[in-house]
């Protein structure tokens, strides 16, 4: 339970710092808000696959594997986009 609380707390702090970073008037850059879009899109492939793919017990299906692949790509992009934006 403590790990879950720590994870949610760090996520809340990260999103707060992201919003504060975009709110600075001296820079006027709002591109980092695209990271929020990636955070919102992250569970979409998994939810779609759970709805479309038949429940096959413990066996995995191609639809679910594709959903896991797409979700991992979105998660990597959510971590990589701020690094690219910081470099530019």
C-alpha cells in the first residue's frame, strides 16, 4: 500500500510541476502540455483490446499483444517527449 501511495504522490507532483512549467509567462511555451495527452491516451489500447478480444482465460491473443505493444510505445513517448523538448 505504501508503494502505491508513493507512486500516486510522485505522479501528482510530476503533473503539478508540468503545469507550473507551462504557466511561466516568460517562456510562453505550451508544448509540454502534449505530455498530458499521452498520459490520457495510455490506457486506451488496453481498454480497446479488452473490449474487442474474447476472454480466453490465461492464454494471450494477438489483439492483446498489440495493445500491450502500443501502450508501451505511448509510455516510452510520454517519457521521451519531455527529454526531446528539453534538448530543443
